[in-house]
């Protein structure tokens, strides 16, 4: 019970929750002038693509090291009419 009262989590966050927390932290960087607002928008876009690939309700504890190994292939072959540069996928 003392662990629970001290804030220890027993259940894993979902990828959607973790991305939201990360974006909130990066918003602090925008407010402090460390990054510009446009960069935060780019980060949000990249993370939305990643969430669509990995699924928003996936628990962080369930992710394996190799879960994103074919991400480049899926993103580059996803839309035939849209060119996606290698650097964009690498940044995602």
C-alpha cells in the first residue's frame, strides 16, 4: 500500500498516454524558447504516424525491441501517390 500511496504504478501506460505526456513536456520547451512551435507540430505529426502503426492502445510494457523493425517498409509502401523521404521516416 505504501508503494501505491507514493505513486508507484502497477499498470502500464498506453502508447497514446505516453505520447500525450511527451508532447506536454515538449510544450514546455516551446514555452521556454528551446524549440519553435513549428518543430512541435512536426513532432506531433511524426508521433501520430507512429501511433497509427504501433496502435494507440498498446501497453508500453507489451512493446518489444523489434516491434518497429519494419516501420520504414510500412511507411514507405503505405501510399503510392505520396513521396515520403527517408529522413522523414528516420525522424519519426
